[in-house]
C-alpha cells in the first residue's frame, strides 16, 4: 500500500510552534508573578534573575498581617456581583426592545453606546468624582457598584442583543398568536431561550468588574477598597516591594483565574455571539 506524503506536516508544525510561542509570551508574566510571590525581597531583585531558589510563604503572611485581605476580597465580590446583577436587570430588557422592536435609530443607539467605551475613563473622572462627593458616596460600595454597572452596560447590551438576534422570530410570533403579552413573551420565551447568552454576559462582566482598577483607586480608600486597592498599597515612596506586591497580586487574581478557567466555554461563547451565521 502506497503511503501518502505528509504534505501538510510543515504548515501544521509551524502553526503548532507559533501557537506555543504565543501562549508562552502571554503566560510568562503570570508565571513570573507566581515565582516572585514565593521569593524574598532580595531574591526578587536579584540580577541575574533566580529561577532556582528556596520558596517561602512569608510574603502571603505579611500581606494578611499588613492589611485585611478578606475585607478587600469581600468588597470585590460585592461590587462585582452587584454590578453584574444590576447590569443584567437593565441590559436584558433594553437589548430585548432593540432586537425585536427595531426602529430607524436602533443601530445608531447601539453604535453610540459602544462609542462610549472608546473614551478614556479619566475623561469622566472629574464629573463622577464630584457627583459622588456631593452625594456623600465617596469610598462606598454603592458608588463603586453603580460606576461598574455603567461602565459595563454597553458591552452587556451588545452581547445580549447579539444573543437575542439568534432567536427565531417564528417562536415569538407563535407566542403572540397564543395571546402572550410583552412581559409573558420576555419572561417565558426570550429569557429561557437566551440562558446561554445571559450566563456569558454575566460571567464576562463579573470578570471585568473584578479586575477594574481605575475607578476603585480613585473613588475608594480603605473602607470600600477592592483588591486593586490592596495591590496598589504596595507602592510606596521607598519603592516597590516586588515580592509582597507579587503575593498580593497573586491572591487578588487567583479567585477570578480559577473562576474563568471553569467558565471559559461560556466566556468564549459570549464573545463570539453572532460571529457565524
């Protein structure tokens, strides 16, 4: 039997090597962060860098002794979950009306909402800070939750809009012929058929809120500070404590990394809604 020449071996090998190279580049900072978290301060700034050393857990203990890690983690959890739930409550009906009751201005509204994400956050810092200060909401979880919600709302509306567009109109027409009103149609038809889209949108916005640092650093201090505030506290006039900073960063990202790993399928699905027709 004549054996077929492996004509596709070279291109496939190049793609494999390229994929591994990109993966190593992307994961190198995380790997270096992990190693540094288990070094002493002297080992962390050693030149050349140390890859073989005796690991220590002192940095993690120092992070907990210096600041209340559980308090910052609780604040991150409250603001992330709160902004995600509040955003879904607003974005779900908004996307429903745009997907199934389109007007001439629907596309323009969607593009305007998306364009707000193109503005640097610092451009809105002064008015939002003044509003929060006037309302007595500085360094509060409520203000941070509202800002996180408004920041993620355009993305949530767009993702749910794409998810709703995949629902066949015939199903909705059948429900209307059976006498379903708007609330019944939305609750008993649209929502059950878009559970995957809702889950993907919620997961993505939970990750974005958890990782948000700009607003947390500018609107909070000790009382409502999130894990981003905890990380920033290891920058001092004396310099950066690289080992302790790495330990605090690892403790901050570990929960969301584990969470994202187990929900990666839903996250990828949410990012690719409407990409293939």
